[in-house]
C-alpha cells in the first residue's frame, strides 16, 4: 500500500509535515480570531497558544517520532504559533473596530486602524 500513493517514505513525511504545519498555523490564526471575537486581550491569545503548542508537540511526537517533552522545540512551536495567532487577532480586532465604530475609526491596513479626521 505504501507505493500506491507515494513513491517513498520521504515523500510521505514531507507531505505530512506540510499538512501538520498548515493545520497548526491555520488553527493558530483561527484561535487569535476567536479570542478577538470575544473582545478578550492579548494575554488570552498567549494562554490559548500555550495549549496549542502542546497539541503541536504531540502531533510531531506521534506522527514523526520527535521528542514530546523538549523545551527547545516547544518554545519554537509556541513562538511560530503565536505569530500567526497574533496576526489573526489583530486582523479581527481591526475589522471589529472599523465596523462597530465606523464614525470613529477608519482602516489603514489589514492589521491597523486610525482615528477619522
């Protein structure tokens, strides 16, 4: 069955690693948006990403045989996930501020707003 879909084990691992990264980054983005949707703070994003980092470490451990309890790799996972989560948070918060307070703020970019003149 191994040769039916992929040519080698290396190809399977590369595809799985790509899918795990895509899943992790997308989940972090959605986590940031969910926290912003509930009008919570950056601290809530950080706490949510700590749990998400454990889940990603488990996926790396179970699928690829990597170390589960490794502070170095956990910190790397959390930093990368936090970057995507904060971007999702800021994107949603910008939309909230511009849509809910349209008489006060205008969008300057996808991630920022400013006071109307």
